[in-house]
C-alpha cells in the first residue's frame, strides 16, 4: 500500500465538540482546531479508506522540521497516527498535551 499523501482540504462538523471546521487553505485539514480531535477515516493520509471511524484522541506531541506533530491514538482500534499541527490549532491545548495533561 502506498504512503502517498492525498490532498483533501475539506470542511466538516467535529464529531467530538460539534464545531463547524472550515477548510484550512494551505494543506489538508485533518483535525478540529478547537478540540484537536480527529476521526479515524484514513489508512494513508487523505485516502479516506479506513472503516474504523473511531475518535482519534491527541495523546502527545513531537517536534519536527515542519513544526509540531500531534500524536493520536484511536479510541476504538488503538491505531497510532501523527498529524502536523495547523496554524489555527488551540495552542493552549497543545501545551496541555505536551505537559501530559489530559484534555
């Protein structure tokens, strides 16, 4: 299976907090900037081929060349995924995650 990134920048209503999330405009939108949750919909970035549909909970952060990566754990199947933080993400929540505080 290919690890190729598929660019899908679409809006959605967050399944966790209910916020309407607009497309980001410079990369693929893959999580809610308000609560940082995501939905397990991809096998490879942007493919929308996962059938799990579980909530992806941010559990840690990592520094990378492009900034900060959010580390997610699927609450249904346990899959671990990493996504680059978006410019409009709630920085206070990112700080809480980095300090080990549950959100």
